[in-house]
């Protein structure tokens, strides 16, 4: 009998007792190749000696100091590090404990900004269907994932959703990818005009969609058009890079590849690589100035924000990524992974799409490749794949499709940035076996 909720609900969970490099070990001594970094978290793998030393050193100095009383060198240094490499125009950092807190803070920053500048009527948030921005009430309301929202509806905050930019499912045969990107972005303009341009506060989107759809990159030009539309109507652009950011796609920020900067940027997961819980919201000069000349503060806060241990983890992880030139490996191993996934699954009649950027890749499974019809969600193909992969000693991140058929079951692959070519081969072999066994089990 356990009193731990997640174990009580899933009694089959193995007990993790150790981790080294790309592997996690359970109590029976079985090693699992961590090809999803948990949920795209463990970017340096497990037990990295330099992160451990940085954490020990910080623990010897100071474990905790409340931000209402003190600042710390380590939090200052992390903020400087993040701003030195931030997308243009972002110049202040708000440190929190995870992704949902980062998104929640971004939404409140947007709201307070418009209050400070005398436009309190700007309150509408627009996001995209099939999106996930966190589980706290504000972040959940922004998200467009009906499976996560449904039990809590009506949500306290009303949000509005447009279609995602999802070429595999939404591009028409008579249009180019670029034309499709423009059409998808124009939906934002239509929604802003429908709601009233003076009443819209922010548009929230994940540059490369992670958990809800399986590493879906935007069409070329989509985000440039989104940026233009936001600027035209004075709407703040919040980019949620909690999952796809901090090097995961081969550049430090995913939006670099789309040539744009947001007004607010949320990061987490790979920021601290799982060594401590940490997230951050990066804000533009304009928003900072409005707070400074207005009420003089941001009306928000958490007990553990700017936690010195979390900041030490973030700083160590980010310094190691630069020192060891790991983004280079993300790019090279990402290309290899894409190539091997295509070899392994390209001819599989039930793999509809293989997609992603860097070490952020996804495959989508369909019952019929021609019509792109997903499997019946009741078959829970994703859960079968997860079970099979775990029994093969592989951690990947499969998720179910949507009931409305807009996404099929998919598997997200997000291994650590230190992954080797041999480990890429192992991922593809084990995933191949897990997918084949799971598909075969559907007809048993
Ligand atoms: N935003 C995105 C894009 C995410 O993928 C997630 C988590 O998966 C979150 C926000 C929420 O982050 P957390 O689980 O750290 O609260």
C-alpha cells in the first residue's frame, strides 16, 4: 500500500533508483535508455558530474533566500546568462519553478501591462486548438487541448482558439507550404477582428508543438506573419518554449529558426535539465518599463521563485551546453535520428508522418495512411507503445490522438543532447519493435 497518489493510480510503475548519462535504472537493475528526457527535460542526461558539483557548491553556500529579502549572485548570473542569449528585445527575467508557473506569470504580465498603460479592456487571450500550456487554471484555460480542459470546464478564464499550424493535417493539396502558413496565420487576424482589436491582450503559441501533437514545426513564414499581425493590432505575442526551447530544436530558442522575437517568452524543462525544478518568463523592455513607471512592481510571486539551488542548476546546465558546444550535437544527432526514423518507419503503412527539428522528433500513427484516419482512441495505441517501449528498456513519450480525429496517436522522441550515434540506433531499433508489437496487439 502506497500513499503516493501517482503510484496508487498506476501500480505498475517501476521504482527509479539511479541514472547515468542517457540511462535511468530501476530497482531491479534494469536500465532504460531515456529517449524522451522524461518529458523533454533531461537535456544533459542523468548524473552529470559538473552539474552535481555546482549543486553541491551552492548547497554548501546557501540553499534558500526569499526574494522579498535578498537577491543572490547565482540568480543574477543566470538572468544575465539568459538575457545575453535571448531573442532580441527581451531584457528581464522572472525566475519560477516550472513551465505552468512561467506561462501563468506571462499571462499576468500581459494583463498587468495593459492595465499599466491604461488599456484595461484588453483582456482576451487567443491560443490554438490542440495546444498545451500547463495545468494551472490560467495556463490550462489558454491551452486548447480538450482532453485536459474538459473536466474543468467552464474554466475561470475565457480564451479563444484558432487552428494550429499543422501542415500534415491542415495543408490543402492546391497550396504550397508557404501559402498554407500564411492562411493559418491569417486565422489570428480574423479572430482579433471578431473579438474587437482593442480588446485582445495576447496570442500564445508553442513554436514547435510538443506533447499535444508530437513535434509539429510551423510552416515557413507562419510566425513572421503572426508577429506582423500582433504588431498591427498591438497584441502581445507570448511564445511558450517550455518544451521546445533551450536548445531542444538545435538553436537555443526555437523561434530563432523562424526569425522572430516574442514580447514574452516562457522556458522551463531543459533550462535546469531536471536537476532542479525551474522555469522562467523573459519579458520585453516595453513591458518592463510599463511596470517600472507604473505601479513599480509586478503583482505576483511565489515562495520558491529565484531559488538559489534551482538557479545553480540552471546556470550549470546552460554553461555546460555552451562550453561543450552541445547544440552542434543536437543538430547532428537530430539529423541522424530523422534519417533513421525515416528508414525504420518510412514504409510502415501505419506511420503517417515523421517530423520535428533537432532532437525533438515525432511520429504520428494512423489507421489508414491514404486518408490519414487515426486509430480509434479507445484502442489506446499510445499506451500500448509506452508499455512495450518500457519493457524493451526505452523511454519515449507517446500521447493519444484526439477524439475529433484532428491528431492521431503520436510518439515524441526527445533524447538528451549528449546522445551518441550508437544510442540513436538503439532508440530506433527498440522503438521499431515497440511500435510493431503494439500494432500487432490491436488485432489480437
Ligand atoms: N507549456 C508547454 C509547452 C509544456 O509542454 C508544458 C509541460 O509539458 C508546460 C507548459 C507546463 O510545464 P510544467 O509541467 O513544468 O508545469
